[in-house]
C-alpha cells in the first residue's frame, strides 16, 4: 500500500503541465529516433544530456526516459516496413513483420506492434513499482564491501556489451577506467593524468565523452557510408482486426513476462530476450510452420519482450545503479550529472523524484499508444528525410550541448576528439559501451575499494566474510557465465536470421 500511495503522489507531479509536456516531447522524439536511419536512442540521449541541467533533473530525466522507451516503440516501423532492424533486438520482428508488409498487412502488423509494446511496457512499469523499492530496501544494508561487490556485478554487463570479442570489451573497460581517474585523486588530493595541462586538472567531463562517442561518431559513420533515405512499403490500414488481437493476446503476455523477468538480470539485454520470446512463441504454437512467413504472433511476442525489458531495466538502474543496456548507461550518466546517484539510497534521499519518473512512464506509455496508432503513416513518411539534412543538425546540437556544459571550447574539442576516436573504434569493431560504463562507474568502484581496504587493514577477505558481498560476488560469477552462454546462443540466432536475408544495420 505504501508503494501505491507514493505512486499516487508521483502522479500528482507527473501530471503537471511541464512534466506532461516533457513526457510528450520525449515520446515524440523517441518515436522518431527509433525510425530514422542513422540515429538511435543512445546518441539522442547523449545529445540531450546537457538540457537536463537547464530543465532540471525531474523534467530532464522524464524527457530522456521518454526518448528511450519511445525509441523501443518506433524501432518496429523500419523493422516491419524496411526489413532493417536498427539493433539486434529488432531482428525477430523482421522475421515475420517484413513478410506481413510484403503481403499488404504491414499496417495491422504495426498496429499489433504498438499495442504489444503498450501492454508489455505497462506491465514492466507496474513491476517497477513493486520490485524496485523492495530491492532498494534490501540494498540499504550495504556498506563499502557490498558496494564494491555491486560494482563487480555491474561490470559483468561488459560481457553483453562487448560485441564479438570479450577481450576487446575488457581492454575498452580498462581504458574507460583510466580515463575516469583523471583530475583530483580520491585520496591524498594529488593530481592524476593532467600532464601539466590546466583544463585536465578537473578531469574529463562525462557529457563531452558521451556526445563524442555516440552522437558525433554517428555523423561521421553516416558521412562515410553515404547514408540516404530508403523507400518504404505501402502501409494500408493500421488498425488490426479483433480476431488478430485475440490471436496475439497470449503472445503479448508471454513475451512481456519473458522480457520483464529476464530484464531484471543485469546485462540481460533486449537482444537476448526478444530472441528467447520469439523462440518460445514458435515452440508453443500449434502451427510453427507459419513463423518466418508472416505470423502475427511473431511480431507481437518479440515487441512485447523488447518493451518489457526496457521498462524492467529501470529496476536494477534505480535500485542498484546497474545499467542493463547502452541507452541506460548513458541515462545513468545523466542521473549522476544531476547529483542523483542511482543505488540503494536513491529511493530514500530522492523519493519524490523517483516516483514522479515512474508515474511519468505510465503517462508516456499512454501517449505512445496514442501517437503510434493514428500517426503510423506520418511517422513512416519521415523516414524519407535525407541524411544530408539530418547530419548537420545532429552535429550542431552536439557542439552546442558540449559547449553548454562549462561554456568552454575545451569541452567541444574533447567531444570532437572522442567522436573521431569513437569512429576509429567502430571502424575496427572495438566496442565503446564498456569504455563508457567503466568511465561512469570508475569513481564509485575506486572509492568503495579504498574504503573497504581501510576497514579491513588491507585484507581482501572482507569481500568474502560478509554474507551480502559474498552472495553478490558469487552472483557475479554466475551472471558472467550465463551471459557468455546467452551471447553464444544469440550469435547463432542472429547468424540464422542473416541467412534468412534479414538486413542487420550496423
């Protein structure tokens, strides 16, 4: 009952005109971002991060969260109409969505996708209401050793974010940690890695790195690939028949449950849950031979899993400070920039903020359903915008965002430098997300380790003598092994999908 009362208080704030407007803009921007080629939720959130310092943390995070789960909605448009999934998580949607579009049933497929996203997204937010405070209450018992173990657990996410090479992911994580050590040391007050250059004495700003690695890198990639607009399939009527809704209702439920519960595991991304949901749906179907040739359930289940995973990902983010996906890693940076450290104390110290964000997610899901059903035709037409127009706009916004951090051209140069570095990493297939994750978590990792060593007089046994820290350490090992197994299986499924003429966007 306490959670319900706190949620109602959150609604009173979320329904204020300013917060409603931010949720609406986040939903609109996210929907567009999910569909437009060459731009994704990660780079968009990176571009918009500086606005959170202008709008305020509540309004800013409501908008960024809307961009994230709005992009989950919008991504189905290009997957169904163009057979181009922007991310691996959208590949299962292509398998049946594109055949449906070629059959002239692209409209109903988009309608089912929007409804499945709404149902599963709402399920995920309901779970967030009850699971996150419970997890945070238990985590309030944490001391420095438990926090250190938690950071080790968070770093297991690197396995899922390393792409094809775990070795490269670990090297990039180490690089990110070294970057986070620049500036004033946590002990002794000595300068580290400033090399006598005054602007580096304050360290490298997080927003500059994020904008460079994601937004500016995307512009360079688009210029090199000479990205253009892509023709779309004819949509037709977007409203599914009642029989199609009944046919897919159980698929939405199963996909939502798979996405939600697996999304609670740190590092279990939508790239894993959507394939598992699709496989489950095919196995329980009485006519599995229809899958891959235009089964509506093959659209409903992975889309439900995708959005349920994105919603449940906020639970470990808010309660433990562990991001389960690339956009949430950037959102973690946005929270910390505004002095809101995710973790066990977030619900205690910033309860009104958290419950307002959760309530706004309910509101945002309703807005997205309203936007996606009647306006699908309009959204699809916007995929024709030439990338030659989009790229300069993205670049201008990135430069403005970087400069606005400290009104310093140094931050602009840093973002441009990391844009080039990010492009080089992309060119040679070095994953940048582990770099960002360790850059964000590095100071907390170092601080908790130093405090733990001080408590134990330098003995590492402190991490294994306390029940909670020992449990988290063991869980880290289990998740590490689980993640490796899941990645191998996902690669096999992606390879099979590519063999079915599915075009996976890089």
